[in-house]
């Protein structure tokens, strides 16, 4: 699922946090680098929740937000979606794998082998 720049920034803050965050906490983290309205952050978090990318947990009068998936799970899902959208998935995957540094390729092959056992 495609995300905009601000959505990616919000997800990064949530992934980096050790616990679910409120809109205010996310707003404070993002406001260190840019000028954003509180309502903009609230809208982005609501949109991410509707997309199923974050979970909402009621905490007193506010919601706390947490990623629905790890960064790695979401990245893998995006890659799988992109590969599924091409008519020649094998060629696209082969090209992608050919661009990986040797250590990343070795890790990918090991993960595939481990999955089979």
C-alpha cells in the first residue's frame, strides 16, 4: 500500500518508539524538524488507521497509535505487491536480487533455505 511522505515519517516515529504514541507525542516528535499542525498529524494517524497500517488503542480520552506490522513486514509486503503487479515477476525479482550486495543476497538465500526446513 502506497504511503505519502508524511505518512512514512509518522510510521518511522511509531516504529522507533518503544510503546504506542498519542497524537500529541507524534506531533512533538515531528515538530522538531518541521512546522506541522496538530490536526494534520491527527488526520494522518486516522488515515493510517483506516488503511490498517496502525492500530488505535483507547487510553483515557486519547488514542495511542502503534504500527500494525514491523518495518520489515511492511517493506516485504510492499515488495511483494510490486512484484505481483508486474507481468514478469521472475525477471523483476532476478533483477532486484542482482542489485543486492553479496551479504544481503546471502542473507536472503539463507532465509529462503531456512523457510524450507
